[in-house]
C-alpha cells in the first residue's frame, strides 16, 4: 500500500540529490522524517553537496547555541529582577531610621569581616560599599567622627600606592592623611594585578568598647535565632 505522500517521492529524491537536508525536505514537503529516511537511504550525494550540508549543519548549531545563550540570559535577568524586588520588599519592612536596626546590621557585618583579636574596632575589605556602610554606621550609631578614623592599605607589589590612596580617599570621603601605612604583599612580586582590584583597605576607629558590644550583640542574636528555628 502506497503512502499518501508517494506522489512527492520524486521531489524528495531530487531535493536530496541537490544537497538539501532531510530536515529541510521534511519542512518543505510535509513528509514525515521516518518516511523520508526510507526513501532517501540509498541516495548518493556529491562531495560538494556533502560539504554544503556540513556547513549548514555547523551554522545551524551556532545559531542554536546563540539562541540558547540568549534564552538563558533572559531567564537570568528575570531571576535577578525578581530577587531585587524581593529584597526591596524586605527592606521596605525595616526601619532603617532606627539606630538599633543599623547597629544589628553592623554587628552581623563585623562578625564576618571585623577585627576581633586587636584592642580596637576595625574592619578590612576590598569592597568600597562595605567600608562606606561601616563608616556611616559608626557615625550614625556611635557618634564616631572622621578625626577618630585612620586607614591602612594592603596592596600587591605592582600597585601604585599614591593612586590607590587617592582612590580610597575619594570613595570613603576621607582625606589623604588618613592613609598612613601601606603593607605590600611580597608574594605578588612579578605577577600582574587586575586593573579593577584596589587592594584591601582597613578602617580603624580605635574604640575597643564598640568591638566588644558588637561581638556580644552578634553572639546573643545568633543564639536567639538558633533557639527559635533549630526545631523547625
């Protein structure tokens, strides 16, 4: 029994001999691929047409990858936007004008980044945002002024000390005379530093009482959260 596409067999064979792919023939003539596979199994294609088929296949693969990459970028952008909306919703529920809220945030930051073994309150980071928050919180919660703040830099061997000092002074809104000491990592001699890396800046205010309070605050807060949620 002949299939209902049998009258198109000649067209399919002719297209195949001219180097048209089975997928393209299927789309053009509307013949199922399973039928085409049987009809075209013994068809010989010239070297020129084989090369063109291969080139078309490679181009189709590139386009498919580009399309997949674009899809993944779009999905990622949507997830990032969703995360931002959720973060904004949480922030809207907080009273950032309340010094207690800011102090708790500062304490949690200090738990991860702050100096705990020295007799002062100090925090080091390569991220200007973290240090800006640290200074702002010290001013807003504890009344620390810029006269009490001093900074140190930990740099790589090939970094320009004066340029890096100017960068951090501008970012943190401090005068250059606040940056007195620079430590150079001698292990980095002979290796190139990425342009965006500005070293680690350590901000110190010299008040050990703040460090002690922040340490106790984080310890007590973490214990409360653990006690509340450990059984859930």
